[in-house]
């Protein structure tokens, strides 16, 4: 597998974007100093790669939380300068943006087969980012913002991955109503 495929998939797992957003990214959308990406458009696969605003609108995304993201962008920029004009971060030999369908058929599915994993869509990369972030205890609002989705969607579809939601639910609030005892334990406060 060429290095740039590894770069693409490594970035994809680190950013959690929709495939249409990642494959539309251009170098001039990257702010290397601030480590932000201004996502302006997505490439809609089912419409033949037509570009349109991202599903949840244009947004600026701070990626400074993970230095490897912009480290990869910098490496890809250097590589693009050596090979000629490149607008898109991920492009074919002629500088055209990559196709989601092509990547799915020619890179993603063969890789899954080689690893002995069941077939699944590339959109699962986004799901993986979201579940890993929530399992690590990241704020659901932050996850929603960096992925370009709503908190409602995060709660509806990924609730089971949120840290401590199923293990000790309610214990924190209950502890507010307990009084300390001299033996180090707590007893229930009496209602007045």
C-alpha cells in the first residue's frame, strides 16, 4: 500500500470526518500556524463527485489536539510540491480528487479481506473515531463539533460509549445527599 493511502486512512481515523469532507480538503483550507482546517465543501459520491457545502455546513475545525494530524498534512504538502500542481490534499496522479467509490473498492475492501475482517463501509471510520473519543471520556459537545454533527445525534447513536453512563449512574448526585460520619462512611441526610 503506498504511503499516501496510509496517510489518508491514518488522518481519517484521527479526525472523524465524513468521507465526502476528507476527500474534498484542499491545501489552501489548512492553517498550518493555528492547526485548523476550514471545511468549505464536501464531494458527494452519489452525485458523481459534485461539490456542495458539508452536510452540517461550513466550519472551522481545530486540530491542534493531535500534532500528528498537521504533521501528516505538512508531509503531504511537501510531497505535492515535488510532484507539481496539487490543490487537493488527496488526489490521483493528475491532481484530481480521489473518488470514495474507487477507494472503497480498490483500497478499503481489499485491505479488510487481507486482514480477515468482515466487510463494512468506510463510514465506519467516522463511527470508530466517535466511539473511541466518547470511550476515552471526551466531552460529547466537543466530539459533535469536530465531527460536524449535533449533540443530539451523538446522544442518540453513541450513548452507550459515553464513559460512566452505565456503571455508576446516579452515584454522584446521590453522594451530595449523604452526610459524613465519624467512621469515614456517610449516612443519609434527614429531610426537614
